[in-house]
C-alpha cells in the first residue's frame, strides 16, 4: 500500500468508528469523504499541502459549512468580530470565510495519523459546527442595526 492509501484507510477507519457507513461517506472524488453529524455536513480531503519550509506533505483537511455571510454590512461586521474572538479561543479548529460563506475548519498532517486522533478531530469539528451554526443564526435573528 502507498502512503496515500494507508492514510486513506486510517481516515476511513476513523469515519467508521463514528458509526458512519463508508458507502455513504465516500464521494466520487478519490480521497474525499462527506457525512452528516447533527445539523452539520463534514467534508474531508486528503491532499498535499506545503509546510512552512515549502515541503509538500500530505494533510487531512476537514471542514463544515456554517452559514452564508449576511448581506447587511452591520451583520457582517458582527459575524467577523465573533469569528475573530472564537478563533482566539479555539485550539484545533478555526473559522474562515470563503466565497461569502462561513466555514469551520480543522486539519492535521497525515504523517503518523492515528484512527483515534482523526475520530476526535471529526467529533470536535462536527460538535462545534452543530453548536455554532445555531448560535450564529440566533445571534443574527436578534441583531438589530442602530
């Protein structure tokens, strides 16, 4: 087995450990998976990524869509402030805005990945995504501009 195949097998073992069927989690793109946990859909990709030293290594990249960014500038500003504060508090996860959508991200280098570490990463990501999408929707629903 190649390193890529070994890492993919470890990721699939972690997904299975969470009680997710591999038949439903595999996507049509090799080394990419998707599954639902709570209200969150978790997307995973095993892909090359550059280190700070510009070396290419394999990395596990996982993310969940949280919500579209609001059109109102004041609401956008409030969400961005919230995101920056949350990014400061979180340890392994982080929020990002891409193509006017808010995502929660997590990742780790693939070298020496353990099934239990990946399962923990996915559990944390899905729990936070499930919790924070509701929190942000509630915050925006009660938000009024002055």
